[in-house]
C-alpha cells in the first residue's frame, strides 16, 4: 500500500549560525542581493532561482544541536555563468577556494567554504562556457 504524501509545496536550504550577521553579510556580497525577509540577529532569506537560502541564529539552548565540525555530505551548490568571476568574488571577500578548478563531464567547478565552514560548490555548466 502506498504511503500518503507529506504535501510538500516547496523546499529550501537553512544554515544555522551563531555568527549570523557575518554569514548574512557574506551571502549578501556573494549573491549581490539583500536578504528579504530580514530580522536582525534572527533570520534572513535569499531568493535564488529554484532555491531559497535561509540563515538563522539558533536559540541559546539549540546551539549544540547545530554545531558541526564540518559540513559533512551537504553542500550548497551554486550554478554560475562565469566561474572565474565567481572565484574572484570569493577571493575578494576573503574566502578564496582552497583547491583547483575541477573539470567534469558536466562542466567546471570549484569547492569553497563560507565563514562558518559550510561547503559551497560553484559550478559552471558546459552551455555557459561557450
């Protein structure tokens, strides 16, 4: 017998951070947009094509629940039209990629990390490379 649907109408990525304002500032600069909605020291959202990125400051009794030594298997993947420009922007923000640009069958990509150590994968597809 099939299980009933949960009725999901949308999905988004949420990052918990005690360094809330620094992380919001980083993504504002990286994505070249202001967070909307934005609640100082509490919650911010960035609207991206096909994705909502939410950042929140966990309550004091929740901090340990969200603390992690690394980003594990989850990555925030951002499709870009100009990988070299995106790398330059990260470098300008002080978060240069620690690795080389990788070439795969689906395009070029580089791994980087935000101020909290969350993994970013910046990817430029073959169609965007001209």
